[in-house]
C-alpha cells in the first residue's frame, strides 16, 4: 500500500515547481500528506488485524480469556448411604489436602512440622523430610482433612509467618458408625489426583454411578481478588450424587453385630453371620458379619474381613434344612405334623453309610413334630422316602437354594444344589437333613422366611426403592418378586412343628425362646466340608433360624457361627444370640405378644 | 460550481424576478437559532455531566458490592465447612456405639421383655421379667494380645557372680537384631500405606476366587462320599459335644 502511494507522492512533489514558502501553504499538498500518514497508520492496524484474526485467532482468544479469568471447579457432593430411617451409614464432608512447597518451607521446617503435627493428624517425623525435600515444589502433608480444619490451620500458619502451605480439594468420606454395616457399605480409597472419589468395596463401589455426582464449573473475571462486576461470568452448577437408601436398620444392625461378636468369641468360633429379615417384605434389616472392619480405617483389618461372609461364604446348613424338607412334604400332602414314625437307633441305607442321630437312642416313636423338635436325622430321612422322584429338588429350588439372591451385595456365591443328573436316593437322604447341599446365610434366611410368610417366598432386598448396580442389574424393594412355594396350611403346620424346638421340655433349643412371645425356630449343627482334604474336617457350623411371633411373624432371624471350639451346638451357641436379637427387634418395633397359646403338638406316640 | 449556476441563470427566463428574489430572502430567518442555543447546550452538558457522574457512582457501588460479595462468599465457605464438621461431630456422637456406651456408663440395662398397654381397653400384656444383668451387651472387643515385641520379657535369671566371656557377645547380638526388626516394621508400614488403595479390588477378586474353590472342593467331596467309611449325621442340641456321629 505504501509502495503504491509513493509514486503519487513523487509526482505530487515534483508537479508544478513552486517556491518553498508556497509549498508549505498548499492545501492540496497538506491534505495529501495527511491522508498518506493516516493511510500508513491504518495499514499498520490492518496488518495487525490480519495477524490476530487471520493467522491464529484461537490461541490469542484463549490468551485474552486467561488474562484475569478465573476458572474454579464446583465440587459435586457424593451421595450419602442411609439406613431405612435416614440415619447415615456413609456421608461426605468437604475436605481439603494440605500441600507444602518445600522451596518455601525448608527454612522453618522443624518449627512448621511441630506446628502441623500439633494441629493435624500427622506425624512429625513423617512430614519433616517432606518439608525439606529438595528439587520438589509439591509435597503432601495431610490428605482428606475436613475443610474447616485445613483452612484454619493454613491461615494460622500464614499468620505466624510460615509460607508455602496451600490447600487443594480432597473429599472426605466419613462413616459415622464405624464398623456398623461396614461389611455392606464398603469403603473408598484415597481420592484420585483430580479430587474425585475412588470407591473400592461394597455399596460404595456397586452403586458408584448413583452416588457419584457431576462436578460443576464457574468462570469469572477477576481483578485484585474480586470478581469484576458485569465481567464474564458463567456457572455450570454441580450435580450432587444421589443418596442410596438401604433397608438396613442401623441400631438393629449395631445390636446384632455386638451380640454376634459376643456369641462368636464366647464359643471360640472362627466367624459368624446374622441375618434379620422383615418377614412380610423381605427387607434385610440386618446383615452382620464377624470379624468385620472399621470403614474409617479399612486397612487396619485383615483383608479377608473386608467383604460380607454372609453372602460370600457357602457352607452346609445342616438341620435347619430339615424344615424345608418337611414343609415340602406337608405341602405335597404326604405327611402331617402328627404323622407317626418308628425311629431306629441307626439307619442303614443301601449304598450309603449308616445314618445316626446326635443323641443315642434305641427305637423310639416320634411324630413328625417330634422329629423336628429333637432334630432327628433318621426320622427326617424316613419321612423323605415319601417324596416322589425329583420332588424334593424342585421344592428346594423353589425355596431359592442354589441360586443367588440378587440383592446387589458384592461377591455373592450361589451355593450348590446338586444337579438332577447326579441326584440319587443316597444323596437325597443326606440333603434331607442338610448335607451335600451348600448355601449362603442370606439364601437360607430367605428360605426359612418363606415359611414365616405363609408359604410365599419374597426375594430379600437391601436397597429401599430401586438402584442399578455396576453390572447393570436393577435391584431393590421395587424389584423383589413373590412366589408361592408351599400352601398356607403347610406353612402353618411347619411353624407349629418349629415351635416345639424352643419348648423347654421337648425341644433342643430352649435358649432361643423370647419371654412372652411365641417363637418358631430350628437349630442346625453341620459338619464342615474342607476343600483341602475334601472331607469333613471335624469342625462344625452351628446355626439357628427362626421367626416370631409364631402366629403372626414379623422378623426372621438366622444366626450362623463357624467352627465353635467350645463344643456348643446350634441350640446353645445360636439360640441365645437369636433370642437376644429377636427380643430387641420386637421391642424396637413395638410388636406386642399375640397372646395366644403356643403349639402343643405331640412329639411322641 | 459557480459556472454551472451561471449557466442555469442564463438559460432560465427572467420571469417574475421580483417574486423570486423575495422568496429567496425569506428562506433562512437569521437570529432564531442563536436564541435557542444556550439552554440546549446547557441541557446537553447537564445530561452528559449527570450521565458521567451517575455512571461513575454506579460503577463505584458495583465495585463496592463486588468486594462485599467476595467477602460474603468467603464467609459462606468458611461457615459451610464449619457446619459440615459440626454435623460430622454430631453424627459421631449419635453413633449407636457411643450412645450405648454412655447409656451403660449411666447404669442403664437392657429390658428382658417389654410390656404393652392397650389404650382402648386398658389391658396390660407382656411378662414382667427382670431386666438383663448389666453389661449383658459387650460393646468393645477384648483388647487384642500385645505384639510379641511389646510383651514384658519373661523374667530372666540374673547371671551368677561374674560374667562369662560369651555373655557380652550375646547381648550385642540381641541389640543388633532388635534394630533390624524395627526397620523392617517401618518398611512394611510404608508399603502398606502405598498399596492400601488396592486392597478393595483384591478383596473383591478374592471373594470370587473363594466361591470357585469352595464349589470345586465340595463337588469333589460329594463324589467321594460313598467311599467313606465313617458314619454320617448331624449333631444337634446342646449336649452334642463328644457323642455326635459315632
């Protein structure tokens, strides 16, 4: 542009030859020179404009935007995990990490380390080398500190003249009840670098999609630490995670865990589980395991205790299974509670080992109710003979054995209900009293609850409403299905037989009785199969399953203790624990005694 | 320009020249604009001045409220954090374990059975058993046994008068091994902390593995059952101790 104009200037200057004085005064010339200057300046502007807009507009735009523009992440709060009454089992608190810049802290390291060790939960000797680290500008001092504490400590440090401490986002996950329901709720790990939660186990992991929120973002122009009014200001609000409401009852869960711990320790057992179901809805009110862990400090516990044994451990249920066998028989119309059986001392069956009872006896005459009350293996096997081919298996299948309960608890084992192809008479005899069949505690509790609920099996559930697991499965009370397994009459007869178990005169588990209430139950003492020697290793699984009030059941409770070493059985180890938990549940939910007389079915004839 | 005007003039017929001249004289009356200028300029100046001052004031107040907003925002953040930590404290106090411990400390005991009063007819149902003995519910696990290195050492016998030459060496060894142990512990702690976050994954996997192995073992065992000689059966009830299956 400049070059095109230059010839014109020359012609203008050379045009009419005039004296120097006149030349300055010529308006035309002045105009032309002025125009030229303006054009030159404008052309510089145009060149700059092309450079900014034409060559790389995006990078210049972002540079301009970054100047004085602050972007902050609006952290989304992780949803809480609540019990059925809204009490928190896991909740999130705003948290910060305290980070040091050793380049600034190295000089005052010992004083600063002492200051921090006094105020934060950190060790003097751990942080001292970090405050002095060379070639580093970033050292963690404390992670997941509640925001109020972290900001006050850092501002106090600054006031005392210690520079180089900053805070960054680091969410805190708090389990206010510690080990209560930790086996189900699970725990989270140290937050990731970007400040998001890392779920590791239990519901935290299974329902992470539900609990996890979406972080928001705010962008605004800043000058001298203040927002510029009418400056750029966009906010994308954070979407908080949703709460997960479980069917658990925190207080009942707590009480059950303490009673279970005592029962396991007193009996010298290895581990144990308690399941409490609401008989009418199948809601899991309690699923306790021992040993368990403190969700606030999961790493202090044995790794084997971090899951839920009640669903992951399978074992042979033993005599508790007899009530399923008998309930099926009554439903099929083969027997009644008063069916008379002549029970020999030892039963020798073709192709199998001799079957004996837990107590020595000669030939005795028991009714079916007596078989249950005294937990006679021989009597059960004799009654089982009345089953048609495959009938027992289809009943057990309908009771839910051999299939996972689908509650959404991690690591559930389905247990083993032998396949039809290997089903034999000898196998059926053993299964009739609870051997050669494996269950998990929740499965067995749901099966016994079928009898409590008038013969209708309800899927147990741990989530109130509905939730989707990480494997895409819909779980919760909304998805629990019901299925009639035995008739109402069969369920009532079985209940009456089970009531005789806790009778102080004829039953084997008077310790399971709850004063003032009618209780139906059944003990179980099973030999434990060891996968190492592939045999029964001489240890036992003792259990007690039952429900109350017997004529209008509200709760079904199943207590299992593995490998007690004090020689106790299902009645003496599981029974008292059952009684305590049932008594507490009935009190807690204000269930009055029904006021009717307990079953007086004859046990002998 | 003037030349064209002249040309038009020459071309036009000079008809009604006087009228044309009169008309030209009256087109622009002089002095009228001068009279209106002063108030108009004053008005404009006032408007401009008012606008500028108003804008300045508005801007200042905006700045002022921006400061206030920032300060309030900071206060809100601090208060939110405080509220969160207070509610955390509250939840810790409401922890059933804590409540139960305090109740036991005050001498409260668990009832054995409740009684019910029916308001409609005034009947009382339920048994009147004595409450369970205090401490029926053990709230805390018994303390774990001390790790070996913290247990008080077994009483050692004082060596007889005079020391044998070997004794000093032995004591030196003991010190050395003690140091070794301690440093080993520290290493273990540190690695535990670092890898801790993976524990959950591992436990999940392990549950699956346990399931698989359990099943395998038990199926095998059912296959073997018929070959076994021992009599089988379940043991039940209280007294089952020794006389179970045999």
